[in-house]
C-alpha cells in the first residue's frame, strides 16, 4: 500500500475533482486525504454541506496526534463516502486556512504511512504548489506525486519554477508525473518536454457535468461510474500504482510479498 499526492501548479485545474474520481474508481480501499493548506471543500461540495456527525478531519487529527501516539487515532477522524461499503473514505480537510500552522506534517505523515499497512492506499490532495505552507514533507514522503495541469501556456509557465523548487526538496526519491485535464494548446509530448521530461500518465476530460456531481454534490439519474471521467480516472489510478511499484526497492517488494503470503485467505 502507498501514499500518492496530487497537486496543481496554480489556481485549480480540477485537483479535488481528480482526487475524488481517482479514489472513487480505485482498485481496492482508498482514503482521500484533503491536505491542502487552503482548506478542504469535499464536505461542502460532494456531501452538500451535510456535516452532522462528520468527524473534524485534518485539524482534529493533528490535535489528536499531539495527545496520542497511537496511529489508530486516524480512524476517529475519517468518514465513509460510500456509506455501507467503506471502501471510499475521506479525511476532511481544514475548514479555516488559518489553522494550517497548527498541523504537524511530520506526525500526519507518520499516521498516514501507518494506515497504508492496513490494505488501504492514501491519495492526498495537497493543493497548489508554491505556497509557503505547501506540505512539502508529505509530498517528499509519498510514493508518487502527480501534478494535475491544463495543457496551456499559462499553466506550463506556472508549473516550471514550482517543479524546480519541488525537485530541490524531493530529489529523485519520489517519482513525479503529470496528469492533463482537458484539451489545450499543446500535445502530450510538448507538455512533457516543457516540464523537464516528466511522463504524462493520465488524461482526464473536462467534464462539467461529472465535475459538478463530484465537486458540488449535484444529483443525477445517470450513474457517475459510466462517465468518461471515471473510466479515465481508473486508468490514472492504475498508472499511479504501476509507477509506485516500479520505484520500490527490491527488498521492500520482497517484504510486501512475504506479508501477503502470510496473510490468511479471506481475511
């Protein structure tokens, strides 16, 4: 199991919608962690502001960690997005960006990393790169980082200095890849070449209707699963997992295989 981070260069090219779609279409259990310092909006959007009985999320988790070193504290602050199945989970983000300095990212990383040993992957939406409070420690601790970007000149120009700064933090330890949203002025190859040869591992359509279902909680009679956005998000998730697996050291892969072999069948 692994931690994946999704980020944008500037503005909002659809990172939250992408994160929701990827975790919705994930193969296995997935926890969407809203870790953008600017605040989370899944509760207000996808859940339509229905916050009754909803845990406090990232801020309460950060405060809980300060009083307990037990990694299980995470599950006290997680909500299920698929109700009964509990395959699609959410760690709600900050309600007020002014609370961002209270988050100890080292401690949050430790808790999220411990969660990935329990047959669940974590997909963290870290928001826009380049902010003073961007959780670079979380990105550096992830198995794969994906920059979500529109293939336009403005987005590419915004991405270049931010990727340079990110490279100085993570080096080559964390594979960084691109996901393109919608159509634009440049081809996949041109975008990759302009952004230091980073691979494009996903392309998602700019689907306003599906985005409104995921981001704003709009009700629809048509199942969101059959949309092109969800199909492409599933392919993106598979590419993210493949990239993480190819980047893992051989000894880590051997240890995970041994753990899987010892796990009781049907458990």
